[in-house]
């Protein structure tokens, strides 16, 4: 169960999306998300779905992986859709007891679900095609102008890199501790919430202790290799804006215009 | 007694290219024996012991402990812990209570023992690993590495299982610490008549305590048998990246040079006896 998490997963590849500069991709995701909330017509959503499908095709990553990433939000999707369907005032279509489903409700429910799904897919496109190191490098570069006003850009980037790097390690460790305590007869499944929360102590305490121990060991190891912060540090892989990056940036105004245009066209009901 | 029948386990069945961690495992673990499970890193030893203790469910095949099919969904891991107790690699990282006593008591408490029984079991277990009453109220985190390891092993011993499984119990300990833990486990096995399965990379350790050896190679069981049956096939062991004890190599060399000494010598102690016999005679 614990191994199924796709968050922050990266699939190495050589597709167009893989080759884009991570800063450009970051900007694109930001624009993608902002514009997604401006879309409010069926035409606009069709446009978005098509663009996203093309991007998925370009990334060369199996569609299955995107659906896998959607698994954790299934509950949220259904919940918001149902709430929207019943709680929106408007012209009723049919009644279920005291609840009534309205036309506006269905419209909002469908749009909201689509929006959430596109949101997850769009951000997945970024994390699937960008290695965590590239991503933190990009964030460091974006934050670096702020270092003049005291924002420790390099330290933030290093912390993020370490945090991402240790996700699988800590997961593995958790799995190991769970097994060890199960072997001693620990029961995590029965009892009420309070009992279950209490049953977590045999996992959490060893986990915290080992996390602190790892942090300490890592700090010593880094100091031994003369790490002293970002000052004067050079990189093996320099981020460079290339031609494809500039070309892809040109599509941002195109998308903006298309979205604004789509807002003007509400096709009948939708 | 454990019977493993045609067991196979895959960590990611979605991706068949990764292959199975263990495959086609058939094995019988009899009562009152000291088994040693050896094999190259990644040969599936840890997976096998997790399967036998019910922590992993096999993708195919069945495992019976005393005739009970542990793959049955109705069987809870908790009920199995009475029969089979596992000490994982570096077990000191699972300690969590504020005193040594209460940490060792965690297992028996989970089994539903009453106060008196818990106290009795904890005392016995800590005595087995050589920790006296002065340690009871100390925080396990203040102890040395070797002592922490003992507390963790005592935590499983206190559950009084019929079969005790130890995954590299001596890894990272100094020679004195290794010998103490090995002899404590050996004594426990002899006193209680339980079975022990010990995963080890040290052939010296294996020779000291085990009477049966199970050899794993690339997810399969390559050999099983008594200590001398397995160690007599040194060439096969070499081909799997394994060794025979150093002293046995010396004996082999001696035999090659026409010294008339018996070949079944796996510990330094035996070698000393045999060589001095030879010198006198």
C-alpha cells in the first residue's frame, strides 16, 4: 500500500517535455493552473482536454500513470461533484426526496471534476518529466534574485532536494518498522480511532529517532566534504534557455487568447 | 514445523520484467534444529523469512506452520507470532518504549498475557540475553549498540515462539558481542527445544552454531542439508559467491599436501583438537 504513491515520481526520457528547461516548465504549469480557473465553458474545457492530451502524447509517458496519480483524489472528486450537484440553486431537473438536482448544479459539478482532474494531470506532467534535482535547481534560480533581500535561495533548494531524496528512504524505513512491530504482535487495524492512534507510537517513535539520526549523519557527511552553502558553488549541469524553450514560451499568449476567446462562447446549455 | 510448498513471491506483479524475488521454494523446517540460511546479497533470504512469518503473502504456493495454512486470509499475523518470532536486521531501530522492561513487555502484552506472566517472560528473556535487573528501568536509547540489539532480541524471545527467526543478528557487532549473542541463542534453542533459523553472511558463525544449512541462490533454494553436507560442496558454494569457513580451507590445503586429517572440520576449536591429535599420534 505504501509503495503505490506516485507523488514526485519521475520517468526519465528524452521527449520534448523532458528537454524543456525546468524553469520554463514551472512557468507553464503556473500559467496552466491560473488559466484553468478562468475556463468556464464547454468549449474552453474541450480545448484544455485536447491540449493536455497532446502534451501527454508528447511526454511519451503511459496514460495509465496519469490515472494512477488520480487515485488519491477520487474521493475528493466524487465528494465535490455530489455537493455541487445538490447544493447549487437553480432550475430543478428532478427531485430526490428533499434534495433537488439542478441544471446549474450538474454543470458546475462536471466542470469542477474536470478542473480537478486537469489540475492533477497538469502538475503530474511537470513532475513526471522533470527530475527532482532539476526542479529544485529551477526553484533556486528563480529565487536567486531574492537572495539580495535575505532569502536563502540555495539553502531552500538544498533542503527541498534532501527532502525529496529522502521520501523513498523514509517510506522504506516505515515499511520495515511496521513489519518489525507486527512481528511483535502489534495490531494497527482494530479498535476505535483513539486506540489506533495510540497503536501508532511504536511506529512513529522509531521513525522519528531514525530520521534525526539520518539528518545528523548527513550533516556530518556534508561538512566532511566541505559543504558550506551555495556561495561560490558551481554546477555540473548549467540551466540554459534554448530555442525550444523560447518557442514554447510563445505559446503562452496563444493559450491566453484561446481561453479568453472560449469564455465568450457558451454553447446553449453549457 | 514449517512446510513451504511451491512458493513464489513477486514484489511488483505489474511489471513481470522485474522477476520474482523468490520462486519455486520447497522447504521443510523441522523442530529442534538450528538452521542457517545463507546466500549472496539479493538471493531472497529476507523475503523468504518474511513469507514464513506471514508478513508477506506468497503470490503462489502455500505455507503451513504445524499444519495450519498461514496463507489463509482468516489467519492474522498476530496469531502467528505465538508460533514464529522474527528478529529483523538491525532490530535496535524498532525500540520505542522509555524503559528496557516495558519495551520487552510490548510483545507479551500484545499476546494478551496478564501482569505476572508478562513480568515472568520479560525477566526470562532479558536473562537469556545476559541483561540483569539493573537494566530494567534504563531507557533503551542510553544503551550501547550491542546492548540495544540484545534488548530488541529479548523483545522477540519474550513472545516465546516455537520457531525463532533471526536476520543477521550479529551484523555490525564486535567479535566478542557476536560470540555472546550466538551462544545465547544456541543455549536458548537447546534449553527450550525450539527451532532457530538464522540468516548469516559469516560462515564462521554458521559453523559455530548451526546443524542444518539452507543455501539460497537467485531466488531459489540451491541446497539444503546438514552442515557437513553443504560445506563439503565448496565448489558449488564458490560458484554462488559463497565461501566455506577459513579454517576448512586450511584443512583442505593440508589434505592436498597429503596430511592425513579428516575433512569435516569447520570450526577452529575442532581443528585444534584434530591437529593436536595428529601431532601426538
